[in-house]
C-alpha cells in the first residue's frame, strides 16, 4: 500500500518518471528473484547447522 501511495505521489509530481518506474519494477523484481531464492536456501542450511550444533545442549537440558 505504501509503495502504491508513493507511486501516486510520484505520478503527480513527475509522471514520466512514474511510468518508467512502473515499467522497470517487474523487471527488477525478476532480476532479484534468484538472490531471494539463494537467501532462502542459505537460511535453511544455517538453521540446519545451528540445530545440529545446539542438539547436544537441548538433549542435556531435557534430562
């Protein structure tokens, strides 16, 4: 919603720039998508490693 309101303000003040932003936004989103997927994968791997490292402590705390 905030992005839309900012775009509306940009449309009022500088409509050519708002149209360029409207065209480029999906292209930039598609270009950044692989980096988001890599980030999700890295976060999952780090969570797994963290779980493996902290497992002995959790087992000792449960006893």
